[in-house]
C-alpha cells in the first residue's frame, strides 16, 4: 500500500462514526519519501493583510509643554524637537511602532515611550533619529501610546497615538437565525438565483454590536434542484475561489463558517449552483477587538457516543427528545469555559430530520446544526455556548431515533490566550490540481501532513475548511496534530502516527462533503489529514484564519 503525504511550507503572519476501519499497519520500509508543496507566503500575507491597520500621528502634532518657547543656540534659533509616530499590527496582540525624532544635530535627547498598558521603553538619542520598536500586549483591545521627549532642560514635547491590536476575542451568542430565504428572515423571501448573491447583516443585528471582525455562522443550503456550492465572504471584497458548503440535487447540507465581517457589518453568501437555492444562516458567536474569550485547542476527544454509552445513556436518542451533557470541568475543558468547539456526528438515523445543539438551561431555538436523511452518517462542526451549569443540550428534531457522537476539539474562556485573526480565504491544497500537487488522490488509510506552524509557535490553531470529493467508497476524515517534528520528516526518521478515535466528516461513494475544522497544532506545529476509508479520495483544504497567543 502506498501512502501519500504532504509538506506545506507556509509563512503565515508569519470517528469512528459510520464506517470504522481497523488501524492500518504499514511497512515502514515501504513508505515513500514525503512529498512537498509550497504555500506562497505572499498569498497568505495578502489574506491576513486586512487585519493589520496602520495608525499615524504626524510630527506636527507634537505638543509643547506650557511655558516652553524656542531655545537659542549660538545666537540662532534651534530646531524645536518633534516626534512623529506610526504603528502597524504584526500579530494578534503585537504592534511595531516607528518613532521619528527631529532635533538639532549632535543634540542629546531621550524619548520615553509609554505603551498604554503600564509598560515603558526608553530611547537615548543623539540628534535626529528613527527607530522601530516591537511590543506585545497581554490583552487585545485599544491602547494609547505616548512618547515624551526630554533633554537636560526637561520635557520638550509629547505625541500620542491610538492603536488597536489586530486580534479578536470570541463572544458566544445564543443560537439565532439571521437569514432564511424560505420565509424572508433577514432578506427577501425568495431563493437565491443561480450564480447570485445575498448578504446578511451581522453588526447591529439583534444584540450583536458594531465592530464585529468575524462571525460564526451555521450556513445551510436546502431545496436544492441541482448540484452546487456556497461561498461565504466579507461584503465589499472580491469573492474568493474557495467554497464553504457543497450540495447535490435534493440535499439539505449545513456547514459551520467562521468568516470575516466587512466594516459595514455584512457578509455575502454566493450560490455557485446552476439553479436557485434556499439559504439559511444561524449565528452562534462573533469576534471583536475587545477582550472577551480566547481559544484553546485540544487534541480531539470523544465526549459522547450513544452507540456505546460514552458520556450519556446507551441507545438512540428518541425522536423529539433532548439530552444534556456537562462539558466543563472534565477532559481538559475548564470550569468557566464560555463555549466549546465540537464536531457533532449523527449516524443510524431512522428517518430524515435535524439535530439542534444549544446551551443547557435554555429553551431549544428554532435553529439547526446537523441535517440528515434516513440511514445517513453526517457530521458538522459546532461552536456552542455552554449553559450556566457547564452543560450543552442536543435535541433530535426527527420523529424517530438516531445515534449521536460528539468530539471536543477546543474551548473558549477568559483565561485562554488564543486570539483570532481572520483571513481572506485561501486554498492550501487540492489533490485534483496537478499543477500544485503531483501525487494524485489521497489513498485509503493514508495521510497528509501539513506543517503550518513549525516556525510560529504562537500560532496554536487554524480555521480550515476540508472537503472530500471523488470518493471511491465510504469512509471518514480525521484531522489531528502530528506527534513528529518537521526535522523528523526531513530526516526520514518520523514514526507512523496513530490517529485519534474521532472524525471530522463522513462520506459515501461518489459524495462531495465539506466540514470546517479548527485544527490544533499540538507541540510540533503540524496537522495530519487521515483518509480512514479503504478507497482513494480527493482532498481540498482552504484556510480561513489563525488563533495566536501573542
């Protein structure tokens, strides 16, 4: 058996459900060398550029202390000291500050820098000078930087600069429907036409505030009469070539989306199908540049499996019934977590229906997270607030029973450092594209490894959209951190990893299935994509953002 693997070299800002195959034991001597594909740093830098605002305060804004006039030197009016400031974001909590001081040549002067968070720096200068300093804030948010010039006579002038860190924190939001073209919620009561676009208001909608940088939406395509896809992206920018939801004729397909929001507070939804389609968008949270909840990635862990009684009662969830699970205070999720990131799978359903995931202690909303057909195994990513008692509820909206499986991939809380930087979507991998990938489909029981953060340990997780297509049989995809280092792969002494007992998406023969993945980087900055089926698949991976700790 041949196994194809991938190295992605990138400068980025620098389930066993359904089919459960056995563990493949590959002959180490039979494994080929790792194959590589380069993700251009310029492309990802462009994708991230929208986060990095530039802030300036011209030298003319230097304020003189009261009573200080022009100094005299050797009978000639001296240059009155000024300081110009310019700052640019560099990471979730980091900025670079350019300090340009104008003063008479050969004149000693000091620049005292107050960063606005209680920390300071000092530049001892001799004559005109330009310096750039880096600073990282403990909390995301808005700060005022103050630079004061002093010489032997005392204070000579000050300038201030308001800055905002690029990163965003998460605020959970009770699941709420923002768009439903079937009944006119959030827009016209009409299907989105073929190759047409509708937009959704995020900022200022309900209790969602202004200034939202990204939003968590569950986007569903329904009443489909042909195949197609949905692309979600910030209004006011060029539509990317990526996709978020893929659907076939007659399907109802949801997928979680974390998408940037434009400065006017809107996102666009594009119907890439040949015929009109109804679109639904439910919000479960948003990101702002105000300190709230950060993200911590976990190794995927199975919390619930009704097939064997893991985490809840053994046996199918009855139709129109709800069960709750406590997530906080166990298996790495702390007490005080405000939301959890899950992968939720429905399998063995006895009829068509939907599953709704919502905070414990609240009434079931009119939203849905997973839509399924009788006999189907289907998964979807879910980010859901936890109730006051740390629980999350799962409601089977069908009239007959189904099995439910829940894997935890991370959590949000006030103590977590992972601030989010949304990207303009960028394609990292398409195994169908021979111009970038020369090794064809990903074989059964093979894996692809992608070292996204080997040089950037502050990048702890990435938001990706994974899509499998051209499926030759049934199977499931597992995405997990790789235990090997990049040097182990380069030196050809890496060990064969063991994938976790979790799944991210499931497929049957000839299906195209997408799912969002919040991929934790583990300790080595490498993430693996496992084909847990026995037959070849094509794999597409798009990147939508990164969580950073500084």
